[in-house]
C-alpha cells in the first residue's frame, strides 16, 4: 500500500473524494493580475524604517490560512533594513543598515497608522537588529537574515522563525555566504522588539563540500485544522532551497515535535526519510524565499522569483504540498521596476492571510547591485512591491 501511495503522489493523484481521484490540471491557471499600489505605498516611508527586503508575514492571533480581520495582528519580518530620514526625496546623512527588523500591522487594511516598525537600539541610540546570532556555532560578525515562521499552537503558541546565519567573505555586491541554519523561538505574549527569544543551531543546513549549499526555512505551510488548512493532515511543511539550480526540497513534522529535530522527515521522492541528504528535488529555478499556498480548487500554488533573481514572478501548480508541480506559469513581469540596469528583483512570495478569497497578494523585493550609490539617487528604491492575482 505504501508503494501504491508513493506512485499515486508522483503521478499527481490525490485521495480526496475516493481512493484515487485525479487532481486538476497542473498546467493551466485562469487569472488576472494587477498592481496593488496601496500595499506598495505602505512601505514608502520618509523616516525611521525606509527600506528592507526578506518580507514574510505571520498572523500572530489568527489562523495561518484564514483571511485577516480587523482584529488580526500580523507580524512582518524583514532581513537587511535601512533606518534613517528622507527629506524632499533626498537621503539624509546618518542613515544606518541593520540586518533584520520587524513591524506589526493591526487589522487587514494597508494604512500607515496601522503599521508600527520595531528594531533595537544600542547605548548610543543607534539602530540595531532585532535578532542576533548567539549560538555555539556563531563566530564574531555573523548576522541573521530571516526565513519564514509561524505561531505553533501545539507548543504554547510560541512564535518560531528560521534564522540564516550569514558571514561576509568579500567586499563585492554578493560577497556574503550562508554558513548555518538557526531556529528562533519567541514566547507567546512577547512584545516587539522581542528581548526574550531563544535560539538553536539546527542540522538543517546542507553543504556538500563543493559550495553547493542548501537550507530549510524558505517557506512554511502549516497544514493543520487549527491553522485553517482546507485539507489538513496535521503536519507542518518546511521548504528548503539547494544549490545554484535553486532546487526545491521539503521536510515535514508534527507541530508538537517541531523542536525535536530527530522527528523531522524529508521527502525523498517515494517516502518520508529521516536522512536530510536524501531529500529529493521537487522542482527547480525557485527563489531562496517563496511560498506554498492552498488554492480554492484543491491545487497548491508555489510562488517564487524565477531563478532567484530576475524580472519574472512565477507560479507552479502543485497536486499536494509535496507536488508534483507543473511548469512555470509567468504571472508578473517586474521589468518596469528595473529603472536602472543595476536594479534587481527577487524573492517573490504570497501573503496568504492578507489575501482575499480567490486572490493571491504577492510581494517581491527591489534592490541594486550598486546599493548605496543607487539608494542615494533613489532613496525609495529598497522596499517591497506588491501585485494582486485574482483567480477565476
């Protein structure tokens, strides 16, 4: 029976509505797409936080897979962030980059008065990151970029966020390297900017000796009834990305076992395997940040920036949280954001709780390979842009 189930999954066959019910088409999606200017404008700011990337959203007091309401509090987490002042479209001296920051949105409307940013400060009143590596494997000057996270209802509603431990290795535009994977835990009820968090080195960093590294935490899908998943199986799915080909991997674990790393299992193409190094490639050409979201028709939307960095926001339709996934459907061309040849777009993803039914609210990041030079010319450059995909 186990072999039969594995074959069925590989062939795109589901078990809902009977033992073997063929899933819908994985090649086609009926949709329209438009900019979501009200969400993009929410992050165009003149003081304090005025730029950042790595944007993920986590509903703090409502289910992951349900639409936010007027009482929902949504945590936004950012990686590299800019703190400073812009006057008359000119970046003022004294700006500062920190490696991560957060914000909390009250309600479900993209109104500036509903969004409050947070970061820490040092004894001189200078901005500092919210999360800093303090694990046994941490070395001096390591810092965190942040992966996805969720509120774990099975573990006292603690908030878990993946931290990628990063180290600078050169002065070039991409002169950094991920050197470890960390799990950050924030107790329920903690107030931003979260002074009482815990952190652990995890075994979920892959290095094969040829610089073809991988890491888990690029996206999380909480497939439980309490999280509002439409076809819950009781597991949390954690997605990883490996190598220059941007291969997609997946692990799963029961939410109550989330901290018990030995309980994690990795899809090897046929079954769930305890050996992370046997994780199978589900598909390729994804980005280092992404999302997997259930659609109203029973399919799953894998959303990403094609190839990691580029102008195309892509979507692959999946038969299940583990696939199989269909071909890339190009849903947005962000070429208009490439006002200069040095500008880059990357890491598209869906924000499920901020999306309406039959809609995907998607963000992607805009940056430059000549960061400070271009930021001084265009201080509003470095912030997420949003589009809205309507499904038919």
